[in-house]
C-alpha cells in the first residue's frame, strides 16, 4: 500500500521545513524507520524517517526548497503500484523565493484549501508548542541529524562530482567522500560556484561555515588546497579588524540573502514578544572583585589542561539560585493564571551561524559552577552544529544573554515568551568608584533585566536583582 511522506513537525515550534539533503533517491528501496532526508527546522537539522516500506517512487520537493508542515513531499509504494492519483491529488509544496523575487502571501482561498492532513499536523504542532510552554520537561519530537562520520555514504547529486578531503592540515573533514559543511554554507558555495573541497573550514571539526564561504569569495582565483594559507589557530579569539571589502565593481547594489528557517522563527518570536508583552527594564551594577578572585582560584586548582570556569558560569549559577528564592520571577503569564514553576531551567542564549538558539540548563539551581560550565559548553557546541534535540532548547523558565565577551558594556534583551524575564549581561571593566569616601578602581559589571509587567512588578524585579548582585559580590553565599 502506498505511503505519503509528509513534512512532519520535527520541533515544537516548527511550521515549515527545508529539505537539506535527500538520503534516499527515487527508485531506492525503503524500509520503515529508515532515514529519508535531512530537514532544516527553525532550530536544528533533523532526520525525517519513513513511515512505511517499499520503494521511493516520487520526490515531490527538491533539495533546498521549503514546505509547510503537513505537505506531501514524497511517495513510497510498491515497484509497480499506480501512484498517479496520489501525485495529482497532492498539493504543491511551498517554494522559497528566488533571488529578485518576493514571496507572495497566500490568498484567503489558498489558506482555506489546505489538505486535512496538513491542518491536523499543524494543529498538533501548535498544541505541542503550547504544552512545551507550561511543561518544561516535554520529550523530544525528532532525532537530530547524525554527525557526518556516522551517516551512510550516499551518491553525489546529478551533475556534481563527489568531493574529496582537502589536504590542508585537517581543517576540512570529509567522511564517506563528503566535506563537512553547514546547509547554508553549501547553498552559498553552490551560488558562488565554489568547490567545497577547496575551502578551509574554521568550524568545529573543520566544518565549513558561512564565514568560510564569504572569505573564499574574496579570493581572486581558486587555489590548490596544498598551497592554501594556514587557517587561524583553533580557539583563537575573533579579530576586531574590519572585514575585507569587495571592490566597488563587484558589490551588487542590492543583495538578497535567503532567509533560513531559524531566522524566520526568530522574527516570529520577536513579534510575539516586544509588541504584545508590556516590558520594562531594570539595570544594576555589580562589584565583581570577589567573583573574579574566586574564578581565578578555581581555575588555578583545575590546572592548565582542565576545565575553566567563565564569568557566565557564575552568572548562571547566581541567577538560578535567585530564581529559587524568588519563585514569583520564575514564572510565566497564562491569560487567566500566572504559572510559577517549581523547578529552575535557565536558557542561555548562544550565537550560531545564522541566528541564535537558547539551550537550556535544567535544574540549574541544583548544579555547581563547573557542572553548569561543562553543560553550557557542550550544548553551545551542538547548538552551533544544529544537533540539539527539542528538549534541549525548549522549556526554559528564565533566560540569560551575555555579550560581555564582545566588549558590550550594557544592552537590553528581548523576553523569550512565555517567560517573565531575561537578564542581559555586559562586560566586566575596571572603573573608578567611591568606597568609604575614597576613589578605588574595581572590576564592575552591569546587568539589565527585561521584565514582563503582567507577571513582575518593579519592586519584585528590583528585589530579585538585589539577590543576584549579592550572590555575585559574595559567591560563597550561593552555596548557603
């Protein structure tokens, strides 16, 4: 019996998905549970598995195109089974705008003609998203795409030759004849006519990122991998120098950059926050003398090759402990009720290649600084690789955004609904302050809390920030 392959809701907030790569091609035998394709959601790249067995008779959506949840994107059937009715009866998948085109909004008639399967799946996705807001421990919906090293080898797409590892000291990693690169990097490389095997990757494990493709486009002509300039040392801090400029004749007057699924999700989330949520801001300055001294002592004990604690690890621990003591802030708005959560799950904003994601440190008030640091580091690395599962980036009860490492001293962050607040953390800088009538130089740090006034009043937020400051100025108090 023929099986329709739908664009499934692989994350709680997913409304549409983009086919990054088909792992099965037309004519290939398929068993139920086998991976058919890699799908880019609003948060990560996930695997779409077959719900039936047979032969992949028809792919109705090419790689790189987008379809709403519930759309039919392929058909699995017997080798000689008639599928003409399924193909003709399926709706056309939504295609992303090409360069120079604007995506036309669907007409009222089109919106009302969505197939029942699409409406049911979309409704289920919305229901699950709502449940994630009130139940922080919801289970994951999909499976992240496996690392390149564990993926089965697949033939190259028509018109392309299999790429080979480049001899550049391991900066490019290839497994099974494939160069490791993000979906956006592959798309940009194809548009620019670049061979991925000739590009040096600066991401984790030699993964090629958008920045690598943009750098390669600045080169006057392709060069052999063996003669490529050495890549920056792994772990080196980003250079503050200005980015190289293309000659005026090579710069387009207007350049349209395709919007990724993550960027679309960010745009929708921001609209639901800064507009409907009545937000006010509270800023406090912290004396970081004791925290910096405690961090230095802790890192000295860990030794040269051990884990290092960051300032942000102390901030997460202090905020988590303050939330435990101020349950009125560890809360969210629910129209007729205010939900106060008994567990503290802190979201930590992480910048990724084409947006940001907020991995969640669950029960952060029960974890030590080193455990928090190790968890954040691991989650951030997998977030940049788009390998997080939905349960790892949903369900936070409060969030933290830190731009101090970029030299930003103060900023305001946008609340991540339905949470009641988020703290924006600035850089630690030496400042002259008056202490007991004398001018002294101290390491100071500013924190700004964005508050949902429906849940948190001014005095409530102020008391919460006072507790956070007390923990940062006396880290030992967090353990009491």
